[in-house]
C-alpha cells in the first residue's frame, strides 16, 4: 500500500503511474482497448456486481482494468466472477489508490460504504479520472458541496448512480408530465418497504486477517471492530452510513423531484423511529418526511422492517396532478385520470424486489452507457453531480430533521439551515486526521 501523503504528493508532481506487466497477453489487451474506457471498480460486495455486469455488456466501449476492495475474501471471489464474466482478469488491489495512480485508468466506479463515496470521488477527480459514484454521492451535506466544487475545478465528469434517470420509459413519462399529461403536478409521494432483520448487538472482536480495517474506515474516526458491521450493516451506523432514506429513498425522491421540477425546498420535517427491534441500529426503521415548497409537496415514507406494499409495489413514486396521477417504479407505470380510473399502463416484463442488494438491471447498463457516451462527448450526463446533489442534500437534511426532532427552514439557494446552529452542526462530519476532504 502507498500512504495517502505519498499518493497526494505523487499526484501533485504528476509522476504517479503504473502499468500492467508487458506480457504478450496484457499488451494485446491494452492495444485492443485503445478505443475503450478503462475502469477501476471500487467496492465489490454488492452493487459492484451490477457495475461489472454493465461494463461486461458494454465491452465494446469499456474495459475493467482494476477491481479494488479491502476484504481479501470479497476481492478474490469477485476476481473469479470477473474472470468468468469478462474473459480476462482485471488487476485486483486492496488499496484503491494504486488504481488511481495508474495512467491506464480513465474512470472509476464507486460502490463502497457511504462514508467513502465523496472522499474517493474527490481523490478520483484529482487523479484525472471520470467518476461514477453510487448514491448517496455524499455522507453529509458539506461533502456534497465539496464534490460539486471538485468536479467543476478538475473538469472530469461525475455521474451519480440514480439509474432510473437513464430508463427510456421513465424519461418519456417525465417529459409527458412536464408537457401537461396529468395537468399541473403538485404532489409527489415516494415510498420503500422491506422486511429487514435485526443487526443484533455487536461484540468487539479481532479484525479478520482478510480485512484491512484501517483502510475500510478511511476518513471515518477510528473505532474498534465489532462483529456485526462488515460487510453490510454499516448502513445503519451514523459513523459510516446514512440510513434507509439515502440507501434507497434517493432513487424514488429523485423521480419525484424530477417530475415536479422541484429544487431545494423551503422546509424539511421528519418523524419516525426504531420500532421493530432493539439493537445497534442507530437510524430509524420507519421515517415519514415532508419537503415543503410554495406550490408543491414531496413526501417520503421509508419502512425498513414492515413489508406492506403501496399501490402493490415495494417501492415507487406517485405523481399527482390537477388532471390525473402517474404511479411509476422500476418495472413500469400506471396512469389514472382525475377520478382514479386507470387509463394507461406499461410493464417492462421484469419484477424488482426491495430485498435485492445488487440491483443488476438494464437501467444500470443504460446509465453506464450514458456515462461512457458523455465521456466521449456524445451525450449529456443523465445524473450529473450538480443535479443529483440536490436530491442527496434534501434527504441528508431529512436525517438532520430527525436527529434534532423539528422542522428545518432552508436557504433555497444553498440548502443551509436557517436560524438553527444546533441542526447546522450536522452539515459536516469529523474526519480521521489526514483524511480530510479538500478540493
């Protein structure tokens, strides 16, 4: 591994660079990839498999040069899957900074724990790489500001993993809504329901020999290893995760905001709690949030541990207008007139489930295709960081409203919380010394 100081200094000096061994096979791969975008996939436990599948299906345009994860077992298993899927072996690394230092890598994708999203994305931009980062693109509001600023400063592209923005039927329906299909849209309701189990009470334990716990924590202040955090339950710990609102609500609220053409709200309120289990889970398992605007409203209902569907769906968005309603999700849509009579329907022929933690689908493929086309100057990004950051910031503020248990009033230009110093303390977070995010 290279130290952070060495890595940053090498970037500043412009001398960082590694390459594959010059065997005939690797040389042939590199020569054959001249017209392809070379990727490094970071974070290989869950969503990273969807990244792999998308890049496999886009093999004429993309090549996976590196795969990176701090867990040896996860990395080795993913390497086997990558070899089988791609027909060649990407270089496997424990430390993502080795991939960033490679001149071969054009773009990185990030599917790590949330506390790594913005710090890794900013380092990628500094290294001259384009970035595809899963939602949430930041773990706190300040990091969102920094990531937007870093993208502007360094000039590379940042696509956020709101993959439904690349769904052809969703794009068409949103345009129809904007054109008056259901009159004037004024209310949007988003929801997510799952039946997650308890994460239990963690016990201090020796760090597994296969896990680089120090690098896993990265920018987060150091804490002891417990046996119920890695590889998934970090989602429910405030030091690393962002709760269900950012884990899944980002997708549906983004559709609502897109449909209503809504930006930063005037107010955010949230109510809920941890009701189903008593364990180490530090967020709510149930949260109802309202985002207030002068002429519209967006609501979010998240239920991590109660599986009752809404409109027959685990997750989705309902857009209400003066002349009708559209209910839309990842499997299609239903349209109703003003009185609730169904007038149109579309189905993709697939069925997604809220329990799926990988999310390998055609929307992800299309989102990566859009990212690659944008790198080549052929298309505009469907979810560029300045646009996606609005949704992420709104939902992070939903968490803040829950933390302080009161309605927040916002500056609609900056999203900063007005006249509430206590709430504004949650705008950023503490970092492990030496891991602060700088543009």
